[in-house]
């Protein structure tokens, strides 16, 4: 009886990874492999079911990648296969679909000079559109859809880790970053604070070429009447929220601070908040996205 009960609890996690060509499937699979998943990519569809262990023999995690290039690829056949596997009591099946806008896919293909599988003798945009029509049932059916249109490779890697890292009992990873609104919002931030209400050091001649890591800029921002109170309230909010995120099982939290160019106000505030979080018992990682970016009067806007 005990052996039968133990056998019934053995479970294999199957993750089907698919999506648009060029949307990031390979990157996702590489991250999953780093996280301890067994990876199989572009195996003929007819053999996929044979990759799943016999009942009661495995508790492993298997990620199977496939796309429109895979031999025997028929959208409904894959859905039928997944539904068949999901009926087994020893198997958990989920599907992740990697999507991306047509415009961004065209840019990526033109940049790499690779040929699209479905754009043989037709414009690239038509090939992408045909692929999108082919995969639409899978996109609708998938439990998880990740749109990588505005993602860097690092953004996608972080997202996959957030979804699939399974380090039970590991402390939550907290990232505090700075960025410039002029260069776009960070796509993966959980909490974003706009620090543009503070006086801009860019318009002080001797501070312009410095950054929020330099003491003269720090002193300038501290003197702003709006800084001290806003800092205390933001820190208090984060100290309240972060344990609640962890209690809900969230493995990663990204807190981002923005200013116009991403060199002064956001950088200083991110550093101060990170220090406050360390004193409160957290261990944040600090990143400054636009610290090395060139700023101009046009980017910073009009002087107040």
C-alpha cells in the first residue's frame, strides 16, 4: 500500500515551449536548462509523447520546444497531445507561447539576415503573418503568453526565471534600478516611482556631467524640499510590501526609479532606497540602466 501511494505521488512536469520564430524560444529554453530542466528542442511531433516517462517513474522537469519548423507540426495535433498527457495523474502539462510584434520580428530578421521559414519567395511580413495565423490556436490555448516585443535578452531571461525558478525556501530577489524616461520604461518593473518632481541637477552647470553617485549631486537632491518626505514614504511602503510579495511566493521583485535622463535623481534615489532596504534586512541588487548614457538639453526638457 505504501509503495502504491508513493508511486502515485511521483509526478513529471512537462512544459511545452512554442511561439513565433524569432520571439525568444531558444533563449527561454537555455534559461530553463540553467534552472535544472531537461531540454528537448524541435523533436518531431510524433515522438513527443515518447519523451514522457512511464507512469510513476519520474519526478523530473522536461521542457519540450517546438515551432512551425518542427517536423509533423500540426497545431491541433499538439493541443490534442497535451490534453491527452494532462489526463494522466502523474503528469502536469503547461504551455508557454513566445509572441512578438510583426514589426519587431521584421527588425530582428533584417538585423541577423536570417531567412524566415515561411517567407520563401514572399515578403518577410507575409511569412510572419502566415505563421501568426497558423499558431493562433496555440496562442489562445497556452496558459502563459510572453510578448517579447520590448524585451532585451536579459529581460526575457529574468522573466523566465521569475516564472520557473523553484528554489524552495530561497530568499526573494529584490532589484532596485534607475532609468531615464526619455529612453523608455523598464518592461519588467513591478513598482515604478517617478522622481521628476525633484529639482533637476542637469540644469546646474557644475553638476551636469556628474551623476547621482557623486556627492555634490547627492547634496543638491537632499536639499530639495520634496526629497526627504517622499524617500521616507517610499521606503516605508516597500518595507511593508516586500514581505507580502514573498509570502505570496513571488521570487523576484524589481523596483525602478525614473527621472528624465536616468543619470541624477533616479540614480541617487535608487542608491538611497537600496541602502534603506539593507538596513531593514533585505539584500537588494542595484542596477543603473542609463548611467553611461549621454544627456542633452533636448532630452532633459525645459529648465524650470
